[in-house]
C-alpha cells in the first residue's frame, strides 16, 4: 500500500474485525497515515500474525481478541486502547456476519438474532464502551454494504441489517455531535474471504463487474482510502453521511 500523506499523526484508531480483508486494509492505511492502531479478531493467532505484519511496515499497533457479541471482550478491546495510548480518536466498526444464504422467511430465530447482534447491536454497545474515551474531534465509521440499498439474493437479511446502519449513522451523529463525527461506508463487492461464495463463482463475478460503471470490483485498498479520508480532518465538515464505494452501483433507498 503506497501512502504519501500523514493526516492521522497523533491519532489513535480502534478497528474491529481487522486481521484480514477490509478491516486489515483499513488498519494498515490508518497506521501508514500516522495513527496508532488497535486491531482485533476472534482468534489470538490471527491477532498475533496481523500485529507482526503491521509492525513490519513501521506501524504502531497492538491487538486484542474480540468477538463483538461478547460484552467482556468488547470492554477489553477498549481498555487495551486506553491502557496503551490513553484515548481514542477513531473507531471503525467493521465486524459482520452472514451465517446463511436462506431467505428471510426461512431463517430460524437464532440466525436472525445472530445477524442483528453482530451486524447492528454490537456497534451500539461498542460505542457505549468507547464514548467516554473519544476525544474532541473524533471520528466514528460504521462499515455497511451496498447490499443495504438493494439486498441481493443470498444476502437478504444481511442487507436489512446493513440498511439499519444507515439510520444508526444519522441517529448517532445527532447524539455524538459536535465533538464526534459519525459516518458510514457502503462497500461494493470486494474480493475477500467474506464474499468468496459470490466472488469465487466466475459467472457471478463477471456479472458483478459489469454492474459497475468502472467495470471492475472494488479492492480493500479502495475501502481503506475512504475510511482514512473520513477519519481525517479533510472530512471535518462531514457527518451523518453514508459514502458508497461501489463503482457506481446504484446506492439510493
């Protein structure tokens, strides 16, 4: 990742689900722009490997095990940031789940609960823990999805939870302003392990390419660049907004 600016010097960033894919790319970009970064994953092995990789790139980083639906692990993540760096300037809520490709009317209640708990409720509870430690001028970024605008087959309830993040962004921006800005990113389809059940199918991948005005899928670096912008002072007059980073795929409710 070739980064030439250092907009985030002196900032502290917490990024959930950040040992691979979009989350790791965001953590790397924020770190390369000067932020000290706190990363997390459900598995210690993943945390250790990501920390080692980021430190090798000159990034100041620590990590913690955090399943975002676990109250104590959420608290531990925030405590790790505060213990190591004293405060938080940037919080990126990236964790998500899509445990089934079934239609909404076929889903068991336990699956519905899991989708809601991880994709929506966890962001709220994490912010409740983090809020006392956010400095004036801080930035919160929720990671939604282009599926929040038009839930795809196989992503229907997942899409509904991502739609909820659009509203949550506006509500939190009202509550947390003027000291904290709250924005949202809606990524298009990006080749990651999370999206492999779509991306690995060559026919589907080709159709997804054709749906974008730029005739390509997004990259994790595209998403990281958007996050770094929203986290920086360059976006100091932007709050309550969702930015679609989806190559021109329709993004209106």
